């Protein structure tokens, strides 16, 4: 396998678009880590035009998937958690080519998990938590218990990732294995929700109550990245201005709800201005409280 990897790397490294190549072997017949292929060859490109390609082939009776990702996309996946396989690919993959030590540097930053990365990830996870948590509360009022359960389970997953990020590490695919050692209380809630002999409604209400006291109290801490943006200029921000910030694209759908909650918690101040489009309207803008 090693000589085959070297041959594959030799074929690609002369392409100036290629920054780094990492090889990930399939750990199990049932693993989705390599999409079922014997070997995943992760090729990181410095050119967005060549960064979205996928090739399948066989060499020496090994089925190989060659996946090209541009540098911007892989860094966005890491920050936003949109593809959790990428954590394993970068941290545990075998680096077989690395122009200017790009992948080695990226791996180091991931393991270091700098504060600005953590703050953005906490904001993303808290936004997802808030949306699912409030939706579950609404469904339980309507006695739609299965919908309430589905949403509180999603909220609990976001909560788990919040405690993992707070501990200074990246959430992996198997987050409950991570959470069990980091925060046994959150793990216990997951067990109570999924395995308890209590009624479904009682289990949902238990997690909702715990969420109210534990996660909602983290709002200011988890929203630090957004609050820092609001303090970055003296003028109040319109929602459209916030929506056009590239790092907030991941929470674009949840941002209005999040801003509304921050206003209600007196963490953000809501100001009214005359609307240029209609004199009878007042446009709401937002600044730090």
C-alpha cells in the first residue's frame, strides 16, 4: 500500500494547483469515512476551479477515491463543522505530499483550535441549538410529541458539540464517546432521553428544563463572535448587513431568531430609524447593549 501511495502522489505533485495530498485507509467495511473505498486520496487544491473534483479508479486491486477540495472549502468545513469527516481526514490522514507545509500547518491549527475558531464554532452550534430547542417547546405545547422529541434530540446534539468545543477540541463524528469523558451530565441526559422508562413527554420536558438552565445561560459566551461584530463599528447594524458577512452564512436562517433572543436578553440593543423606502415605517437596527 505504501509504494502505491507514493506512485499516486508522484502522479499528482507536479500539478502546481496541488497544495497537499493525504491518504486515508478504510478502517472498516461499514465505515463511511472513505465512502466504502479501500483508500481515500484527499487532494487539497489552491485553485477553486480545480477544487471540486472526484475520481474513482482501481490500482493493484484496491478501489480508490480521489477527492479534490479547494483550500477555502476545507477550512470552511473545519470552522463550520459542515463535514465532520474532514476532522479525521486532516488530523489522522497520512500526509504523502505537502507543498510549503500547508497541510501540516492546518493540522497544527486544528489541534491548537485558536480562540477565534472556537468562538465562531460556538456561535454556529448555539444557533442550531436555539432553533431546535424553541421548536421542541412549541411542539410539546401542541402535544406533537414525536416532533418535539426529534427537535430536542437535535438540540441535545448541538449542546454536546458546545461542551466539546468549550473543552478546546473539535467535535468528531462519534460525539457521545467524546462527551462521556468531557461532561458526563450531558451524556446522562442523552441516555435519559433515549433509554429512560419515563413517558416520552416526561423525557422531553426533562431535557427542555435542563437546557433552559444550562445552555440558555451560555448565550452571551456562545454569541461572543457575533457580539464582537456588533461592537466593531459605532453605527448600528441592519440585519441585511449582518447577513452579508461571509462567516455568518452558515447561520443565515437562524440569525433573525438569534438576534431577537439577544435583544430579549438585553445583550443587544434594538434601535429604530426612519425607513428610506417608506416614511410610515421604522427600520430596526442592532448594536451592542
